[in-house]
């Protein structure tokens, strides 16, 4: 109870210092927030592209319906596969006419349909890597009525490379931003505690226990961190709106990310407070 | 009550601040610790408050030993040993009452008791009428009285005072000394570091420990202790020694 009262009193006595510390925390987390929005949107874009990764098995014209059904059942049993879709020769021609209007005259007056029937295989998330896709394709070639298997190897390889670069960049840049944010938050909280070092001195002087001394400062640090986190969410939202309206449409980050950011601010504030107080506790 | 046993305190750069010092202070004694600047007076008080630990030897205060008491247990000692400083170390921007109540609150005194005890403490130091004044509005002597009231918050058995009159004029110093003598008369042991030789000479009945270059050069209860050179402004050592527990 004392800890809450003292923490509240500290904020009340020096609101400017609290807001200043929270603003420093907010600016540090704002950079992380902007990076979060960019990362989230890049991830979403790559995921949308990745969802289009599929394997297509082109069938010989003589393939019997019972053989095709057998193939579909076999393919569905593979652990990498989410679903299969049979595309008949007629469906393929209709799709070609629809999707390739610039080649319309090619498809007029045909004696026979030149396009093969096929099976389009959709893969589960986590199996859209070059190795997994090649593995599925390889297994399909053993069927004699499968004429060809395509999955756009180069395209899948590039997508995979892009995803790995994105992941690595997120890790390195995100880690660097988090470290910088932690240092700034630590400094901001240390400044706030430096201003109250005399209180710590007096508390120790008259015989307050270490826990008693520490608690209000930990609460204050957590509050400042959380306030800074909340302000950072506001700044990030404003920037997101600005970019979405003026430049290009972006998606807003999920609630779990926002809560993690605020909780992270509170946690950093708490830890920075703990470290700073520990230093002063050793001085008296 | 207090025992320094062969205490040495050395710092990596400064060398020895205290060198093989032994003395004992009984319950209810009033002791001046004197010596010139750098003689080790403040170091001795810091050791008595366990703000620092000896490099060698043992300090015992109110049953706490410097070799046994952990940092986590320091708060227990601090509630039995009050301390005041030359620069008062009050919380700025707060009233005299706030400063005293803060000490009571952070040591876990019940809310209902805090007001009555702070009233009593401020009356005891003669500041009842100025309890609502901010510390910046008080004179040096009054600020020192607030610091003393704060030091008395936990009803300590020992009061350590590091140059408590160092920033005060003669009249205010006399007032603080009168207050200390009242507290001492009620049974509290007081150790006061001072370099004010006029003050020391004005109270010849108070036991005198003189430090010189980190050594105990003189103990008025025993006579000359070591051959360490006395300070440049050494007090008159012909002052009558006082037996432990002696009246001031």
C-alpha cells in the first residue's frame, strides 16, 4: 500500500519528470513500433505470396478416371498436402480463355483441346519450402500417367531466399532497436531515480528494508514504461494512418503485438528501476 | 554498547583512513570524536553506521557485528542507531513534519501513530510551531533540529552526529549542543564528530577521542593512547577525563 502511495506521490510531485521519462520511453518504443508495422506488413505480403505456392501434376490424355482418383487419394495422404483439385481439360481451356484474353484467337476453332488435365496440389504452411515442394513433385513423377510436374522452382527458391533475408533482417534490426530502446528506457528511468536519490538515502538511513525502498521505485518504473509504451502505440498509429492515407495501404499490427509492446515498456521500466535503485542502495 | 576492536579501514587509493583503532563506548556516554580534516572522524562514524565495513578488525554496535551482520540486515541496526550530518540531508521541498513522518512511514509505523509521534518529536526538538514550514524556509539550526527529530524517529539507543554544528552559527550550535545534552541525559549514547575546538573546550566534561592520521591519538578517559602526532589544532589534553557513563 505504501509502495502504491509513494509511487503515486512521486508522479504527483514531479509530473513533468514522469512525462519526460515516459516521452523518452515512448520515442524509443515508437521506433520499435514503426519497425513492427513494417515487419508485420512485409510478413503478410510474403505470406500471401507463399500461399500461392503449389505443385501442378499434368496428366497424360489417356489417364483413366480411376487412376486419377487413386492419385488424388495418394496425394492427400502426404503430410505436406493440404488439398488437391482436379482440373479437367475443359476447365483448363476455359481458364486459359478467361485468364489470357490477349491469346483469344489461339483458342478459336480448335479441332481438339490441346491443354492437359491436371491436379493442383495445395501445400500446408511450413511445407512451402524448396525442399518440401521438390519432395512432393518428385513423388508424383513415379506415376506413369503423370506427364509433367511443375512448381516454379526458381520462383519458390527466390521466395524462400526473400523470406530468409526478411527473417534475418527482422532479427538483427529488431534486436538492435530493442537494445537501443532498452538503453534509452534505462537512461530515462535512471534520470528519474537520480532525482530521488536523496529519498533512497534517507530511507536507508532511518532503517527502511531494501524491499521497502525498492517497491515504490519498481512500480514507478513500470508505470513510466507502460505509459511510454501506450504513448508509443499512439505515435505509431498516427504514423500508420498518415502512410496508409497518403502513400500506400498498410495493415495495422495485431492487438497481441500492441499489448506486448506496452508490457515490454513496463518490464524494461521495472528492470531499469531495479538496477538503478540497486546502485543507490549500495551507496548508503 | 559500542566497541571498536583493532579496526583498520584502508581505501585502494587513499591508503589507511583508520589504522588499528580500539575503543569502547558505554550506554549513555557522550563522546566527542575530534581531529583535523582527514584524520578519520567521518570514516569512524560511517563504520559505526555500517555504511562501510572495516578492512580489518571488528566494529560492534548495539549487538550488531560488522563481521556478521549482512547488508540485508542493516535496517535493524539503522533503527537502533540514528545519524545526523553537517548538511542535514533533509528532503527538499517538503515540510519539517513531512521529513519526520517520512522516516516513520518508511520504517513501517502505523498510520494512526505517525501524526502523534511526529508531533512529539518536533516538540522535543523545539520545532512544534514550525512543523508546517518547508525545510528551505527554516534556518540552519532549525533544519538540524528537523534532522535530529528524524534521527530519533525509531527511538535509537545511539545517536551519531557528523559535524552537526559545522554549518551553524555559535547560537544555533549552542542550541544543538543543549538538545544533545538533554537526549544524553535521557540515556542515549551520543558520538559526535567535530573539528570545532571551541565547542570541545566549552564542554570539558565530555569524553574526548582524538584521531590523528587515522590513529587514536588521545582518549580523555585513558590519557594518551598512541605516539601518533597530534593534529595541528589539538585541544588541550589536560581536560579532565570522564569515566564511562559519566555525567556531562
